[in-house]
């Protein structure tokens, strides 16, 4: 009796285990009547996949796609792809025009699929043109035996992340409409040339974006293009590029928003290119660092707007890097700007850079004197916009004049010990700079000629507006513009001990105050005064 009971229990356990084993079925399109997912005759199991089934497209599958249409409710455990039958051409395996698709995973690599067959050059294409796709866990094409392209104009909800890492096969994502919503990370190791294109709709990534995490020989490049009305949003984290090459292109009315830092070239011997044009908008909620190691980056901006809430790194600071900014249009807004040693250059030939606050002096020191910012079309113009509290870098035509004065033109509250500085115009040579200074723009006093672009006028009067001019001498004379600045009120650095009226002086006014209070006594009782 005990043996019989034990046998029954064993059989029950085995049946339970078998029931829990997920089946794997393949697309056959054998009905001959249609290509519908919901037709059981189109599957190797002769039944429509259930939520327990893993669905395969591989070298046994035909070259015709499965269709999910309006009103269809397709389910499965996983959708997996590996080497297709022809191996060389792109093949549509799934076209969704409506209805719903619910699966746990998409693109999971299964056993038996080759990871490095060079004859496999084609990609499996999944087109989500309409309806709703729900992926409970991840989209994972990390080791897929063959390339994969997802083209999405539908609403796609992914409970996990999107892993395009590793594998020698091309992988791409094209968002043409709808909302492609990742709750987790996005990773692309960039072992081959992978592409992400958002030409319409929204691509949302709930966690970090990591590109080129591994150092592959001859890897990449990874290419991102946001165009049309495309919208990329990373609302909770950062975007970081490690190894290889990456190119970002934003044009038309595209927008790309990142809450945290945007960092490219964080490893040595890497490269990054940023192309921004049209009405495109790039937003970094923290900092924008195009290079963070001995690498190369180029930022080409002919239009659009770049908003950086934190700091823009014109260079890196480690030396040996090369960062080139080509601004022929558009606008950059940032809180601060960091410049560093290295072959870094910001060429402003059109366009505009706005740095929050009055950074006129600091930018002049870090940019102007070290020539980290120039204008290939003329000369760099730096002004402080007091009304909007921003320091503005723009460009203007070259006319040989001295420019970028310090103190800045029209600035107030300047020290009475201010030294006059400027950047030499193209007309200046060994003959030097002729300086004029006075308190009236029409009657400037001749202060002589200096060889270096600076002049010490000595101690100035407080609360006084001064006007000055620098003429550049080079065979002839290039007359400069008249600039002005106003000194601050006199200050009291060391108040005298007996300064009773707080005017920083001890004189008869203080004696009069003392005399007016002479012999006054506030003691109680009055008899205690002893007078």
C-alpha cells in the first residue's frame, strides 16, 4: 500500500513538473490562408501560443511575417529570434497593426543559436505599427544569433530594460510614433554599428543609458538620431558613453531630455560627435561633459538650443584631450562653464552662449587670454546682460580694434584700484597700444603707449564714472571704441576707534558729539554720578 501511494505521489510530482515546463513553438505560416498570429494552423504546435509558450523565429521559419491585427489578443512567454533561414537579407517576422501583444520577454537568446556566424548579415524586423505591446520584463538582444530591428509606431510598455549589448550582429531601434516606455535601463555595448532613431513619438527610459560599456576591438559606432518631432526623455537618471565611437544627431523639432549628467568619452582613445540643428532642443538637468579622458569630441551646432542646468565642460582638464565646438548658429544656456588645458577650442561663428550671472571677468581670464574661445568669422564679443543676469558670448566682424575690456563696458561698483585690461585687436603689433582715460568721453587724457594689453591708472576716485579708449598701433592707428566703468563708493576698511558718527574719520564732528554729551550721566540714583 505504501509503495503504491509513493508511486502515485511520484507520478503526480512529475506531471506537475511537466505542466510547469514552458513549451517552445515555432512560426510555420502553414495555413496557406493568412499570416495571422491567432490562426493555430500557423504554429508548429497547431495551437495559438499561450502565456506559457516560448515563441521562436529561426532558420526553420518561413520568410513570411506573423500579423497581429485590430481585435487580436496575442500572448506568449517569450519571443525569441536567431539565425534566419536565408541568413543574408532583412526579414519581417512580426507585423502588428492593432490589437495587443503581451509577453514576458522579447529577444531572449536561447540555446542552439550561433553567436558568431559571419554569413548572417540580415536582421529580423519586428514592426509595431499599431496597437499596444506589453513586455513584463526586459527586451534582451544581448547574444541573439542574428541582428534585430524593432520599428515602433505603437504604444510599447516595457517593465524592465532594453539590452542591446554584445553580439556581432547589428541591432537597431526605430521609434516612429506612439510611446516606447522603458521602466528600466538602456544598454548598448556597441560591439557593432547599432542605431537608435526617434523620428516621431516618444522614447522614455526610466533608468540610466549606458553606451559602449565594453572595450571591443574595432567596435561601433553607435548612432543616435532624434529628428522630426521625436522626443527622447531620461527623466530619472544619466546618459554615459564609455568606449568606441558615438554620434548624436538632433534636428528639426526633436527634443532630448536627460535629468542627470550627459557624459561622453569617459574612457581613453574614444570619440563623440554631437550635431544639433534646426529647432532641436537638448536639455541636461545636471552637467554636460563631452570628454572625460584623453579622447576626441566635436560639437557642431548650427541651430536649436542646448540647455545645461549645471556645468558645461569645454575641455576635460587631464590634458591631451581635444574638444572642438563649432557654433555657427543656435543658443547654449548654462549655469557655469569649465575650461581646461588641452587642445580645446570653442569657435563661435554665429550663435550665442549664455552663462548665468556676471561671469564677464572669469570668462575673459579662462577664454580670452588663453584663446579657448574665438570667432573664425571675426572677433569674439563678450558682454554682461544685466537685465537678464547672463554673460553673453557672441561674434562680430573683425575690425582690428582692441576688444573685451576689463572692467567691462558700463560696469559699476568697480574698485578704485582697478587695472585696465583688454585683448589686442588684429591691428596691434610691436608698436603697442595707445591708452586714453578721463572722466568725460569728449576729453580723454593721453596716458601714453604700452606694449602689453594692460594699464595701471593708479588709485581712482570713488563714485566716479571713467571713460577710456585703446588705439591699436601698427604702422597706422586703429581707433578703439570708448568704454566706461564706474567706481564704487569709498569704503571703510579700518574704522577709527573714536569715530562717533561712523564716517570713518575722527574730526570736529566727532568732538561736537562728545561735547554735546559732556557730563551727562544715566546712573540711578543721580547721587551716584558724583557731580
